[in-house]
C-alpha cells in the first residue's frame, strides 16, 4: 500500500481516517468513502471501527475473565488462572493503597479500566497494514483498529469517570457540601467567585487530561508505526521490532495511569475537606 498506487500523504491520511457512518450533506446517510466525506458528516457521525473494536475487546475481556472465574480451582492454579489472579491482585493492591473507603464498585471499575484500555492499546502492536488490507478486500474503505487513537473513545471513557466523580461527590457530601468545596476553598469565603472559577476549571480538567493523555500517547505511537511502514521493507523490520517492544511498556503504562487516576479522583470525591 505504501508504494506505487498512493503518495505518502495519502497513505498517512488513509490510516488516520476512521470508518465513519453519518449523514453527508449531499449524499445522505452512508459510510464515508474518503477523509473529506467523513469530515463533512459532522459531529453526529459515528466511527464504526472504533465502536466495533472497543466493544468487541470489551466483550472478549468479560468472556475471558468470566470463563476463568467459572473454572477456577482452589488447588494449584493453572497458568491461565494464575495469570488472571495476578492481574486481579495487582489491581486490588492499587485500589487498597489509594481508596480507603468501602465500595463494591471501585475495584471492579479499576479492573475493567486497566484490562479494557490495555487490550485497546495492544491493537497498536498489530502491523498497520494487515487488518486494513483485509478490510479493503471486503470493500471496506477505512479501518482504524486502535480505539484509543480516537479521541471520541478516550473522551467517552473520561466523561464516564467524570460522571462518577460528580455522582459520588454529591452522594457522599450532598449538594450543599459539594458546592461548599467548590465555592469556599482554597481562599476565604469572600473570594467565592474566584474559588468557583478555580475549582470548576480544576474539576473539568480531570476528564480532559484523562482523555487527551491516553489519546495523545497512543496517537503518537500509531503515527510512528505508520511512518515506519513508509520505509523500505528491510528498514521496517530494523525499526518496527524495537519500537514495538518499547511500545509494550507504553500501552501498559497508559492503561495503568488511566486506572490509577480514576481511583485517585474517586477517592478525592469521597474525601470531605
């Protein structure tokens, strides 16, 4: 794909364009056949590939962990059970060290975030041309297989965390208590307008930073893989393999950061200042 039929800019643009379904101003409801068509569909268009891969990986996570849980044994665990238990204990230790309240939600939420985000990030290790080529043979024009390179996906997860922050802040402290935290700190009550502005900006910055940190790191990593794919074949292997090995650290670290920050924000929502 990188040679002969398309230019470098066309190749890069193709790999960065989602399979978008929406209402085109001229052609009506359809799947976009070009980056321009996708952009013209506007805000209410849906990125089909992002939804396909993110939901699919989420279902795989639920199926795999559910299957291991149903077949778990109290004796000597097999390698698969041992692997899953290691992940659960790792997440549980992090939750216990950060979140010092009783909640039936936080630990399962943290586990879901860590594994799900990791699986979505791990799609970045699939060679950039393989799945888009298979999709192209089936008549599908675009196929981005890394959901976390789509800011809509990372933004959606971050907004869900933000909704939980607000929910638990009000549940633990009441509307009045939550308002007092925003209005009467860090400066005295006379500076309430400034306090509100400062605290609301800080509150909104939480989901924005969550979304953009994950998106930015994964988008940059995917871009490097795409640029490597434009090089001659023998150079690709010299560069892509070391970058893929290093990228394993990145995809794991980004999943861990998203999980830890979620726990921290929810712990702050439970704290009473």
